[in-house]
């Protein structure tokens, strides 16, 4: 009898140990926004010169204490870019670790290929509970619809929405329907919910369900995308700001802008100061949307703390692309400028990432999948275009800068390509002379240093490396393999 008891006790111990090991797997939460200017996060404002942090006038910007908390207790990346600064290709790269041309979704409205692995398929196969909540934009142009057949590895995709940016949902017996604020104002309060609140609520429900097992969840909030409406009380939070036009909106600068800065289907060129006067309110609403998002992040951080999940949960905050918001007299995205292509990226993982880390090395979101899987100690046979950059996050150094690393992002279809390092940016275009920017000396991106003799070695080195990467990743539009600046068809 005594021997049986010992055997039984040992069996219990083995089961408990196995359970503990399973729970040691790090959880993952990705909070992803849409059309989000990196300057509107106060953790970035703290790192920027004043004139860059407050391009709309001194002190004029949003405040994001909860997102700042992720950065302060983890790492912030200062040179993180979208693989292509429009929704679909950027999102496809984030989940797959591939450049857009390899995902099946290099342009808005296309469907991601079903035969490529994603970080979610890999984590699902490793035993994770995988969920997706919010805007997907990788299954066609349809708006406010759910029941997406291909889940891309996210087993619970009940709240995966194809697309749409209405501020409110009308709750109906058949589900939810996107409506604007005017329609919402006429309905009973219990029949209306803001999209940011709805998707955050669903996220918390799923986290409550899965909190006792390894989970990976992506929350994709459709804001702060146009139509630039913040729900009360966020709509009046920044009403007293005296908004100013960005420096680069001045006529002497916009008159000499490159041809790749001309409007296309993904961008919106402003029509001067008269238009900006009308858009001041839109900017204040944008700031309000950012604060609403920040409060939603706070709700998720509180859940992790209340459930003792902080230490073992990786939390990432990022976006698909930026918003020009009148820099260079533009709105929206789709161009090589920083406000369009550079995206926020902050990450917290107390067990492995040193608090207060600043990483200046240039990345694109093609690097995300291999990096996050490595941080989670998840092995895979999948191949990625992106690089595993986890060593930068795991380093005990407070600040990381690999000045030699060049990565690139591009306009879908090979219209233009942009090579970037932590300091320099080289833009090559089909119909325009090459542009080389020195983001340290010229953060406003107004001066072309391409033909400056002092920059010849930098230019030549960047051009050679950029061309090599374009060939390696089969970037559309290549003309040949010469060292010429005009390498696009």
C-alpha cells in the first residue's frame, strides 16, 4: 500500500511539473492600430527634438500613458517601418514575415495566400490558443462582415472583421452593423457600441477564457483611421489646442516635392492653408482617438496585472502605417515620407527584455514574425524574408544601434522603393531622380543629398545593398542588375 501511494504521488508530481512547464510558455498579445502617426505616442515624443515631437505647434499632441508604460517597461524601436505603407500589404507582411509580393496580398483588397505559414499557424501548432479580434483587411474589400473562412492560424476568428472604419456598431439580433456618429446619436445607448470598445471588450472576454493556458491574441483596432471622429469624451479632450500648420506645408517646400509625392489612390494631397484650417478639428479628433486607444490598452494591462500574467506575457503595440496629417501638404499614407511609412513599435516582456531599452536599428514589419517566435523560444521550419532580430531585444545594453543594417520598403508593384538605415533614406523611383535623405541633419526630409560629394560613399553603399535585397526578394519592377540609380522599369 505504501509503495502504491509513492507511485501515485510521483505521478501527481509529474503531471504538476508538466502543467507548470506548459504554463511557462510565454503568452503573446499584439495591439495593432490603423493609420497611426508615430509622433502621437508620447513615448516617441520624449525621444524626438521638440520641433519634431510637436510639428503641429508647441505642446500640441496626444498623451499616451498606457502605451508609454509598455515602452518604459520594455523596448521602443525608433526606426520601424511598414513593408509597404498601405493596409493590406503591411498586414500581410506582419503576420507572415514575407515581403508583400510573396504573400498574395501586395495591394489593398487582396486575400492573403492560404499556403504560407503565419506566426499564428506556427503558434497554434505548438499548442497555443490563437485568436484574432478586429480589422483584418486580408480577405477582400467588404466592410463590417465577419465569418471569414480562412483563419490564417487564428483558431478563434469570430470577431475578425474584413474591414471598415465606421466609428460605431449598431447591435442587432443578427450581429453588428457599422454606422456613423449621426445615426448612432439617434439610437438608444444600449443598441450602440464604439468599435474600439467593442473589440477591446471581446479581447478581454477571450483573455478571461484563455488565461490559464498559453495564448496568442491579436487585437486590431480600426482607429485612428479616417473619418477622424472620436467618441465623447475624447472628442473634446484636445479642443483647446491652438493647432499650427507643419513647417513642411509651406509653399516653398511643397513646390519642389518629388513626383512620388503626388497623390494616388492611397494618398490624399491637401489643397493649401484653406484646407488645413478645415482640418484642424480633424487633427484634434485624431488625438482623441489615440487617447481612446490608449485607455483601451490600459484596460488590457490592468487585466494582465490582476491575473498575474504580466511577467509571462509579451505585449506589443504597433500599427500598419502612418498618417501624414499635413506634413508636406498631404493626408493619409502611401508615400516614402517618415510620417507615412514609419510605424510605432513598442514591446514589453519583463522576463527577457530590459526595461527602458531604445533600439535605433532599422527594421520593417517583415522582421516581426521570425523575431517574435524567437523571443518565445518557438522553433519552426518556416522560411521568412524577415530577419530574426531578437538578439537586439534580448541584449542587456540600454541602447542598440546597428548603423550598417539596411532594410527596405516599397510601393506595391515596383513604383518606388526605399532603403533605410537608422539615419539615411534612399528613394528610387521609376520617373524621378534618386533622393537621399539624412534624417539626422534633415528630419523634415527636404534636402536631397544624393549628388552631394560628401555623401557619395554612403549613397553607393546603400544603393548596392538595396539592389541586392530587391533581387533577393524578387521585388516587382526591377529592370536589371546594374549599379545604375535607375533600376526600376
